């Protein structure tokens, strides 16, 4: 466990330092949102390293068990997803589906009572390339245990600890630049980012635009 603790600590330090430096050198909201991809790729890299040492995750395309879970995202991740979706020809339909999902889940706390993520299409993630860190780190060692819909996913310790270190370091780096860095529920956040074109710049100016986890009235 000592080796893993050292690697986790070093990873967190590196991510925070590198992210903070890039934000200082590129002082604009467009870059700050685009930078979300860097942290996401770091989690992908950890997964690859874990698999290279022989760990076999049980997740496969078409497995949608975790797609009922509530997903928490950082602001820059919500804005990044919204950028990808904004020019889609079915944008109006998508906005309506997101709004319906948000409304249907007000006050819902039990996972088994949640509907599937509205980004799930034909048993596959339609935003896979821009999916948030919370989804990327959600890889299971035992899908049968996942079917019990417990509070946690059976995961590899290295994958779990390093993923959390990347998320923590990213939040700290954005906080150092005085950018809101709290996580919020993904669907409501993406909905707001899609429908409020001023949200991204207001976030850049220091406003926690997702504080209420709900978009303003139409």
C-alpha cells in the first residue's frame, strides 16, 4: 500500500501543478473548458496502466447498469459536453429530453427508481468521447455485483485512488484560479449550459452558475 500511496500523492501533485500552470498561461474561458479533456484523458491513462498490469474489468459495451446512477460533473465538463451537443440537428429534442429527465428526478434518491441517462442511445453512450471523469472512473471488476445497485462499484484500488486524485487535483487547480470547482448533477448542468449562453462566461467570472442544479425558467 505504501507504493500506491506514493504514486497517488505524486500524481495529485503533478496534475494540480500542470493544470494550474496551463490555466495561468491561457487566461480565457474557452481554454478552461477545453482543458477538461486533459484530466479525462489522465483517468483513461490510469485505466490503461491498470489493465496492462493484468487487471480485467468486467464492463462491456451494452452493459448499462451504471447508467442509472446520478453523475456529478465539474463545471468545465458540463460546458464541454454542451459545446459538443450545441450544433446537433436534434438539439431541440435533446433539450426537451434533458428537461424531462431533470423534472422526473426531483427528490429521487434511490438508484433503482431512476431512469436511464438520456445520453444513453441503443444501449451505448452517445457522448462517449466527452463523457465526464465520473463515468470514466466507473469501471467494475464484477458486473453481477453491480446488478445489486449498491452504493459503490467493485473497483481496483489503484484505479479508484488515482482517479479520485486526478479529480481532486483538478478541482484544486481551478480553485487556485478562483473558478467555481464544485461538482453538480450532470443532466441539469448540461441542460443549463445548453440553454443559457451566458453561463460559461459567468462561470469564468467566478459565479457558481450550477449552484441550484437547475436551469432558469424558459
